[in-house]
C-alpha cells in the first residue's frame, strides 16, 4: 500500500509540475502577445500619412496611421491586423511580419524586436548591419602588428586590422559579400594556398559550422550559405555529407603568407556581447620568428595603405 500511495503522490506531483510548466508557457506567450500589440500600436501612431504616401484627409483624429492603412500598406486583412494589435492568439507568418515591418518603417533594432516578440525567424537576416562600432575598430588597430578580426558565428568577417588584411590574401580586394572564412577556404585560391594543413583545416571548419548551425538550422541566411557552397565546391559537398561536428578548440594555426613565409599563431576568441554572436579573434605569435614576420607583414600593410591613399591626397 505504501508503494501505491508513493507512486500516486509522485504521479500527482509530476502532473502538477507539467501543468504548472504549461501554464507558465501560456502566461509567457500571453505577455509576449501583449508586448507585441503595444509595440505595433506605438510604431503605427508615430508615422504620418505623408511619410508613406497617403493623403491626410480633413477629419483625421487618429495619431499617426489608422489600422486599416497599415493593413493596406502591408496587404494584410484589416480584421486580422486588428486582432494582432489586440494581442489575440493568432499565427503570424514571417512573411506577414516582414510586410508589416516595411509598412511601419521599422529600423534594424525595431525589426529584430518585432520578430523576437512574435517568436518568429526573420526571413531577411542578411540585411543586418555588417559593421562594428568605431571603438572596436580602434581596438583592432591597437593590436597591430598582431592580426585580429571580428567574425560572427556564420564565419562572416565584419572587420579586420591591417595585418589580418594581408595574412591569407588581400581582403580589401575581396567583394564584401565574399568575406566569409568558410567561403574563402573552399573557393579562393590564394586563401586556400595559405593553409598549410588545408585538408584538415577545411574539414574542421565545415564541422564547426555544422555544429553552430544547429541553433540556426531554419534561418534563410544559413541555408543560403550552405547552398552557395554546395553549388560552388564539390569538395564542400563531399565534406558536408559526412555530417561531422566539432566544437571550437585551442590550437596553433599555421599559415603560409606569400610575402613573409610561414607564421605560427595562437588564436584567442573574445565575445563582443552577452550572447555568442560576433567575436573578436586575435592571433598572437607562437614563436619569435613569427613575431618578426608579423612585424614585416604589418610594415607591408602600412606601405600598401599609403600607396592606395597617395592618389587621393594629390
């Protein structure tokens, strides 16, 4: 009898816990819908009809736009948009949120907030800012002659200093949309030739990318990156099909720089915010010979920069 009672109590406790968890999730979703409704109203009320090419009319009493005007601009039903502003429990597609964001003239921060409140994935993440604050760029420059860059979790290069610019190729000559370490490792001849242990390096890079992508598997920008690599590189297709995963680790990186020779570098990653998004990557010399070669590489970078700036100064 004791066992039966204990099992019954445990079952009741588990049921109560599950019920409390479900109730907590429901309450959280309701709060988020309320925040979304208030946010939409506040953005709608700040926009004048003239800003979106609509006539003001003589009897306008509503501050900003009317609900039906936002619905018209975003090609959404008036009733449906009204429910959205009322915090109703309705499904919101990413495409509709995108249209509403455009109709309400949301900037990048506001757009990100909108999708977060709606618990949806932004279909246009590639439009996010690809630069870094001036303070971070200054920090990169202060690290010279050591190479350093800012990289996001998708391996996009957001910024770099002069030494890093020339470490594997002249990055300033690479189109901004191609400044991605994974893309360059599989498609750029000069970048590839700088990798001393290329086969192992690109295999580990693809495995790291797959591990990180688990958190972004449904995001268009990540899927587009994989599709682009698969189309451009049979080598990537073969490696990607293995489904290998590996987490980042510390390792001496060895590069063959075309001007100064072999450099051996210890890499350090510093996250630039509370979440694991962009990170500051610094490369310090693993030996005295590399240190001397980095100083020579930095001098070459300064000379190249001076040569490029000379015509503008005339």
